[in-house]
C-alpha cells in the first residue's frame, strides 16, 4: 500500500476487519501489515512445534567406576558404553578416588582411562581428555559421526 499515515492504516485495517500489526519498529518509516493476528500467531506456534519435533536431543549418560575396578567389570561397563554410543548418546566416564586412593590419580587413573579410550577408539570420539575435578577423574566420549 506504500507509505501511509498511522491513522489511515488503522482505518484500512478496521474496514477490512483485520488487525494492524507492527512488523519492524526500527525501520524508517516503521513497517506494519494488515492481517489476521490470531491466524498469524497460530501459524507461528505450529512452525515452532514442527521445529521442536525435528530437533535431535543428545543425552549424556554417566558410567562410574573406581581405580580398583576389576577387568571383567570394566569390560562390562565398556560394553554398556558402546550401547550408549550406538544410541547417539554422550558418555561421561567418572573414576572416583576415595581416601588415600587419590595418590594414584595421575598413574593408575590416567592409565585406566587411556585403556578405555583405546578400546573405544573405533566406536567413539574423545570429547574431553581425562581431567581431575575434585576427587574424580572425568572424561567425555561421544559417538562417531
């Protein structure tokens, strides 16, 4: 319709039985549209719902173990990690040190984490290398894409 005064625009919208909606207030002159605002809001809501449906949610699963965890138990946990990775989930590997075990965090702990990383290198990507967070050694692993 071109550039019209705000009073004319209101009259046009009133005669059409529609709403006058401000689309861009920062433009010079401000841009408005004559439309059915309820229908516009409904369509916007449907678009956001559709986008939400197509959104992929990546969960983070956590596997906890200790430095004294036996080989068989470790293999069982690695099998579970592979299942989680197959479902496109991230995995947080946490090795907790209790009491005087903290002395072994840089030797036994790092070695165990590196062994697990070597076992998973075909199925996973290491997102975060082993890192101490308080009394825990933490490593993040994600699925290969």
